C-alpha cells in the first residue's frame, strides 16, 4: 500500500466512524434520534404492555390446562418479541407482558379473545344453513344460530383444541405461481373428525369462527384423511400468518377474557440502564488504553476497529429489529471480548514473526495468516452454539443467541478485515519501525502438565464442594439453589402511591425497603404508565411477610394500605422453556464436539473441549450454590456466556498444539510440546480474560443490585474459563493422547 493510499484509507476510516457514529447516536433529520434510541428493548430495560386474562367460567381450571394455555400463549406472543413473557397470576389468571410496545389496545385487538375457535359445518342435520353470506364481518359471513345451538345439534365439527399446529407460509400452485397458505395439522381425534366433516362438506365450505366472527370460510376441495390441510387464497404472507396466529391462539384449552391491561415501565429501572451504559463506556475506554499500551501501533488500529464494531453492532441490532435485554447485553459483552481476543492473537503472531527476523510488512501478512485458523475455529464453534440456541431455545435464550451471533459475525469482520486495512494504512504512512510493533520474547516453558494432578484435584474439589453446598441448601431450604421468581414464581405487589413517583426515586427509596424485608436483591419494578401505580415482583412472600411489607410501605411513604394488593404469580420461565433450553444446550454441545473433531481430525481434542465446558458450568454452579446468588433468567445467559467464552479460549490453545504437533520431531517429548504450546498462548489467555473481565467488573462496580447479581457469577466464570483452558484442557488432551490409542490419522 502506497503512502497516499494509506492516508486516504485512514481519512475514510475516520469519516466512517464519524458518519456511522452520528447515525447511530444522533440520527439523520430533525425527527431522528439515532439508531441507538430506536433499538427495541426488553421488559427488563424499557417495559412494554402488560395484559391480564382471566379464565371464563365458575370452575377453577386444572394446573394442566393452565400450563398448556400458558405455553401456547408464549409461542403466540413470541411473534411480537422473543422476550415476551407469559405466566400465571393466582389460580385462574394469566399475565402477558410484551416489550417494546406502548399501545395495549392494538395488542388486544390483534390477540382477540383467546380460546374461542370453532370449525362449523355448512348445514345442520336437517340441511338448514348454519351461516350465510351477508357481506358483514371480516369474511362477509354471519352465523344463523348461536354457538350454543350449533353445539347442541352437532354442527360444530371441531374446536381449536383439535388443531395441533398452524403455520403461515407459501407454496407453488399447478401453474408455478406463488400462493400464500395456512398449513394445519390436527390431533388424532381432530384428524378423524375432520375427515368425516370434509366428506360431508365436499364441494361446500367449512367456516372457521373465532372471537365472534368468521376469520375464514374455505371451500372443501377434497376429503382430508391424513390430518393435514391447507387453507389457500391469502394475498400476502402477513395475511396468512395472521390467520395462522388466530387459529393458534383460538386453540387454547381455556377460554379467557381480559381483566386489565397496562403500559408498564422497565423491570430493572432507569438506574440499571444508565449504569450499564456508563459501565460499557468505561470498560471500552480501559480496553482501548490497554491495547495501545501493550501493542502500540497495532493496538491503536484495533481500537479504531473496535469503535467501528461497536457502532455496527448498534446499527445492526436496530436494523434487524432485535430486542435487547440484559441477557442480550451479556452476548454483546462476550462478542466484544472475542473481538479483542482475535486482535490479541493476531498481534502476538506478528511479534513472533518479527522475532524470527522477518520484516514488519511480512510479519503483518504472516501474522494474520497464521492467526486465521484459531480465530475462525473459535468463532465458528461459538457461532454454532448461538445458532442452535437461537433455533431451539425460547424467550431470553433466543434473545441471547441472536445478539451473540450478530456480535460474532461483526467481530470476525472487524478483526480480520477492518483491523488489517487500518494496520496496513498506518504502516504505509510511515510507521514502519519495529519499535512501533514490538518483538516477542521466547516465553519460558512452564511445566503445566507436571502439575496436572494438582489442577485436576482442585477442579474435583470445587465441583464436589458445589454438590455439598447443594445438599446443604436442600436440607435447609428444600431447594438446591436460590431460585428467583423467574424460576419458581413469587409475589406481585401492586402499590398505589399518593403521587406519581419517578422511577429513579423508586429505585433509590422504595426498592431498598423491599430488599430489606425480602433479603433478596432480585426485585423487579414496573411502573404503570399514566397512574401512580407501581408493581413490585419479589420472591414468594408468606402472609406475615406481606403484612410486614404493607406496614413498611405505609410507614415510610404514607400509602393507604387498602391501595396495596398482592397476588401469587408463577414462574416466567415455564417447564417447557427450561426443557427447550436444556435440549438446545445439549444439541449445541454435540454440534461443537463434531465440528472440533472434524477440524482437528482427533476426537480427543473435541472430548477435552466439551469436558472443559462441563467443568466450567459445574464450578460456576458451585459458586451459585455456595454464595446463594439468585438464580433467575440471567442465570441461563450467564451459563451460556461462560460456555461460549471457554470454548473460544480452548480452541486457541488447541490450534497451537496442532501447529506444533505437525512440526514435532521424533525425539521431541509430547509433554514438552504441550507445555510449550500453552506457554506460547499464555499471554493471550491472560490479556483476553483481563479485557473481558474489565467489562464485566465495570458492570459489577457501577450496577444496581440486580445487575451485580448477574455480573458476579460472570466474573467467576471468566476466571474459571481461563483456568480450565490453560490448566485443564491441554493436560486432559495429553492424558487421552498417551492413554488411548489414536482412532484416526492426523
């Protein structure tokens, strides 16, 4: 690259940072506030709409029917946001919370009345029409009889509960034209009933009636006996998906009616958002200083690339309409750590090449080339996990996976392309002296393998201690961990203050009073827009504790005790969501194992890496048990962050072992080679851990109590992930290599 081209490149880079930064923060035009302000935020960061439904009827619904209804509603409202929540309130109420929206009426109009969908035969047993075309309503058809009359004479051939799945989509007709359809799959009982109904109505119609109106009146073109049907005739995919959604929500076992709806504020409060932003800014500033001090000119290039990465992340989150929550922020923190990690690997390689006597120009090219495999393998392994979690997970797991996947792709792009372009431009303008880049000193080989029994013993002791603490917790409380209301439910206390209290005052004055009574930092706060009402969600409070809380609120804030009500609420993480998360993690682990096996041509690399992941999860779990840190929705994000972080660090070490193994002579000792490989990558392991730790530590120091309960175990996980990568994985691979004959060729 010529000097003039280098200058032009740097000018374009600075203009890109200024221009993209302006779009991200301030926006374009007088009515714009920047992409950052338009990012969809979850209930924990920005609030949304809260709707409470009550079961219709005098009989109390069964737990099974309530659980089934909650799960199906969860799948329905995830079309609005992956972070939407559905949970029980009391014995016969269901609460829906949808982030990022402020029009409760619009959501209610779209949702309709859950649990009232019927498939109606065109005529009754006497041949009289059950419905006729009047031109009124959505389809123009109207009922000739009441639902009760239709049920009595057997004209309702199926109900919504007979529909197993309903999906909007597109297909090709006989002429090859694209058409939009709704694909239905019926239950076993529904399949038999639908086969009989379509045989009787062949050439006629079957009306689909929902929430007081016909939503579709398709013509029966053939007898359907396989339990699957298609409704055609939609003009767009949106129309097909709307009909499919109405059929899905109409298939609930219980009929629900709206009890109340509110627009609510952020669960974590405004202070949590502000402190998180401050923490992120301070963390990035410290990382920038660190990179420049340690790596000189390459460090400066990485800082510019990291700024571009941060801006692109903001723009892409807004462009792809991702919903940002606290777990999503964890995904971004992890990807920032991985972006820095890639640069550290590259710069270490450049210094190693300079140390062999190569020119700076050659060292830059060779350094990027040699670092490529470690960066690509580490990021793709984590990306595989993110994709599986995004496809199979739900709720916060899906949100975490989306932001993590985005961050990985952007971090690879900025590290491998942007950093390289900037670094070559800096070289071209005259920064060519070796002193601007540094020379690697041959690291002293540390005998890690000689201490492997000590390391294995420490790990085993920590894991066993974790199980001991879990046993003690079970004996004392009946639960192995300190589960928060996200997992086990709790109490929702609705308080009407005498004045409209700002969220900042609620966080500073009211929350500490509640935490003092509950002895739990996991207090979720939601302010009801347009009122003086505030909803506080805490762990389950018994009758005595509820009264103590009421007395404290009355004494401290002069509230009328009649304006304080409390309801028991279920967990926001359903059993189905838990099983989805577990299945997703298992599949992700298997996929990572297969990828590492494929790339390294040795299953012992893959086995060691997955064993290290299990080790890290168990050690952090031990910390949760010992420290009694609250286990909520962020627990899943924390564990997933640790898994992604640990596997990336392990891949870097394994990549160096693979490289050294290929050039190892017959007389060279295998244990010396492994020790050398770990020692060569030790500075990278320490530096990457340090930069990521700084980001999380800033959150811990500046954050509110709920943020600290998320950051603390994450800090433990970062330390643990570094320890396992350096001290456990290489030693474990060595043991497997020397004790088990190689099953496949190198």
